[in-house]
């Protein structure tokens, strides 16, 4: 019974190979951060929209790994099971209709499932709920951002205009980047425009990027779930100082936001009336 002896040897080899793979998987999991659940290179995000995108990314990564393990397993099994032992030609198979239908239908179903979940996530992220707590006109230009808050008499707040292009060669290293202040657990609607060329409004922790295009207004909404400071940037190469198109997003409690907005409004009105800015406002209430 020479055949049985060969298959026993093959099983022993499998076990020998599995041990280092299991150790490697454990080390990778441990090294993927303090959190044992890997994020597969994505961020969990700080908005409800970002969470949905992360969830889609996460399960697609899991599905991808499952498919990869299955395919690699089949390849490994075929390599070991049918490795050359003698000059005997193995059985040749072609036009196996059930097999061909199987490997066509299963990937097709997988793509349909991915498509459906992607569309559901996109619909959630692109939804602009009525009655947002904050409405902000965001205008991108070479090279900065203007944040103009609605419901405050069209007051322009926190812009980079003062450090604008003509001063850039001298002052851009000292420039204070503009800050987009928005309330937590409330929806902020943004009308995104561009004054000149195509820019990209991107906040890493929001898992979100959208073009700011000249002549087009893009409407987007966020509902942050965490307070804090989050960096934003332009993601379309838009000229010499593209790398200077940075901004901050400051997510604050709702009461803080309203107090801050009133203070900013008073400050801008003061400047309009008297021609100079009042003393700097406090960072918060
Ligand atoms: Cu830009």
C-alpha cells in the first residue's frame, strides 16, 4: 500500500507548516496595535458617516482575506496533493460545465453583494438630512480655505485670507491654518465651492474626500461623534502652495459651539463697525 504511506507523509508536512503560520498570524495581530481588532489600514473615523465607511471597508477586507485563504488553500492543496511523484500523467479535465458554472456564479454573487453594500453605504454618506445644526459655506482657493457660517448674517469666520497668496512667499511658514468649528452629535451641512481650480476637501478622520470644483456646489453632511481636533487638507494638486492648503476641524460640544459662534459674530461685527478686531476671543466658553 505505497499510496497510503505517501498521504501520511503529506499530512505530517501540513502540520509542520501550520505551526509557523499560526505563530506569524498571532504576531501580526499583536503588532497591529494595542487594539486586537485589526483595522486593515483604515481609520475607524469620528463621524457616523465615517463609521459606515469603516464598516464597509472592514467587512470587505474580511471577505477578501477569506477568499484569499480559500484560494491559497486550494493552490497549496493542489501543489502538495498532485506534486510530481513519477512520470505518470494525471487525469486531464476540460469543459467541466458544473465546475465552470460554479466558478462563474460564486464570484458574480460576491460582486453583487459588494455592490449592494457599497451603494447602501454611499447613500448613507451622501445623504443630507434636513434641518442641520450648522450650515457652512466652504470655499477653496489657491491656496487656502474660507469658512463662512450661515445664520450669522453671512459672517465670514476663521479664514486664511489674511495670510493669502500675495504674502505667501514671506509668511507661509508662520501662517495660522483656518479652523472649521462644528458641533458634536449634530449634523453639519457644507456647501463646497472653489474660486479657481479643482481642490479636494479631505479630512482623514472623517474617511471622506470631495472635489471643490469651480462653478459647481457640492453639498455634503457630517455628524461627528467625538470632540477634538482633526487635520484636514487639499487632496488635489492645485499649484505651487498646494501643500499649504491645510485646515483644522474642531469638533466641540453643542453649547460651546453656539457660544463660540456668537462670540465670533460679535467680533466680526465689531471689526466692520470700528475697522479693527477686538481683543482675541477666548478659545471656548
Ligand atoms: Cu488645493
